């Protein structure tokens, strides 16, 4: 190109022109969390060319000029995607915009149902296990305290503490039955989870709704930690000379009781019978003559409806004497002549002390007749 003025003068003109046909690259440097409950989102952008400006498109809408940083407000819940492209000073537009996707979740986790322990009887050291089901996978933080469920056993409220499940749709809780817990008409569950300083929420930061929903029936979940007691008794005297009956009386109905649950010293036990599973009778047959017979019910042989073993019974001690007392000698009246009204006195000696009942007599031959010498005294001696 040549320039001249009206007089035909040609000026000297020199200029440098840069041709830029290279599109800039775009990077979204920062954005909101991938899952959030916030309705605002702030972004920052970068380009490989100095002086570039940025255009953005939200959820497929038209690109508009956008500063960096850039904040979008009032977004509705749900998934969102922002596309950003750089425009360099020459007007070249990045043909491959950078994208950033995130989700706004403003729905809190909520309990959908609660699984309770199976029907039955639970004793000491058994675990009452619960499963709390949620509509999503909640996160549990126990750094400030451990959440629990309130479980009413009888008139006492116990805590079924959180045991696991964070990040899944099922949180587990458990309570270990203690001595003294008793509930024979069904345990009861509270109406809500107790956070106890802990937190339950989702990845977006929404705190869980702790109200329990669709709780299973606990009417058949019983707790019984009472050990049945048992007392032995007999009508036999302290010294016996034959088999005798012993009665075992339990404090409640039990099952599983056998003669094998007895300690029988110098005796055998047989013929165990019961009509109500509370009162049992058995035949005790002594062993060695002159020795003590001891009978006791061991602990844990019989169980009640809660599967608790019995406590040990008292011990019966009797002496077995199976040898009949034998006469060792008889003292007769002194030699002489006895007239009417004179008493003929006899003393019968035994190998052991004897007890006399009734009125025994000795036959005494007097001439051709037999007279009776009547017992007078000596019971309890030999």
C-alpha cells in the first residue's frame, strides 16, 4: 500500500502486525465440593494466555462473559455442570472448554425402618442387636460422643450403642444384657436416635433426621437374667436304715433337670419325677453302712424359660445305719427263791443304743407256763 498527499509527497510509514490464530487453553481452578448442600457456588479460572477473558455456560445454557472469581447464587438442588472457555486478546476462543460438575443435595438422611432382635428370651451377656435403615448412606462421627438407641427393659432405660455401618445404608446398634435386667412382657424402643454428642449426616453436610420409622415389633423380645433357686428336703429322719425320698423344689418351672445334676455321696439317686417342672421327687438309696449320705443339686443343671441355669441347692446330710441292733447278753435274776409279788428282773444288752417303741416283753418259762417279763426302761441306751 502506498500513501501520497495532494502535492504528491510520499511519507515513510513502518508498522508490525502480529497474527494470532492459536486458541487459549482453559482451566477451572476451584469450585464447590462435588456434593454440597449449599445453593451458591464460587469458581476461579486460568488461561494459558495473558489477558484472556472467560465465558461460562451453566447447565448447557448460552455462554456469557464471566469474571474470575465468579459466584453463582440461588441454585436449585440437583446436579449442575459449569463449562468455562477462555478468549484471548486476538479473539480466539478455546474450542475445548473445561467443565466442572457437582451436585446440590439438600435432603437429609432419614430413617426408613428399624430391624429389632428376633423374638425369644435373652439372658446375661446376650446382645440385643438393632439395625437402623436409612434412605441414603449416612456418615457417623463419634469424636464428640457415641450415638445410641434408648431401650426400655422392664422399668429401666438402657442404651444400645452405635457399633458400625458409617457410609452404608444400615447403622448397627447393640446392648449387652446385664445381671438384673428383666422384662417378661417385651422390651420397648425409644422414638428417636440419641446423638449423644456425635453426628449423623450425609456427604453434603445435611444432618440426619433422627426420628425412628417403621420399628419392628418387640412384644416377643424378652429379657430374663434370674437364676432359678432350688431347695432340697426330706421327711426321713437324720438316721435312716433304708432308701428314702428327697424333694427338690425350684423357685420356678425348669427343664433339663436329671439325676446327673445331683451330687450323691454314699448313695445313688433314681426315679426322678415331676408333675409341674417345679417340684421334683427322687429315690435315694444309701451305700456304705454307718456312713453319712450327702445329697446336693449342682448349679447350672436345670434352666428356666430364659435359659438361665439354677443356683446350687442346700446339702442334705443323713446317716445310714443298715445293721439291726443285736443282743450281746442278758442279765437274769439272782439265784434264789421268789414268792408271790416278787419281781423277776432281766436286763437285755445290745451292741448299740436302741430306741424302744411300744411295750415289748420277754417270754419266761415258769414251771409249765410261759409268763411275760414286760419292758420297763432303757430306751436310748444299749
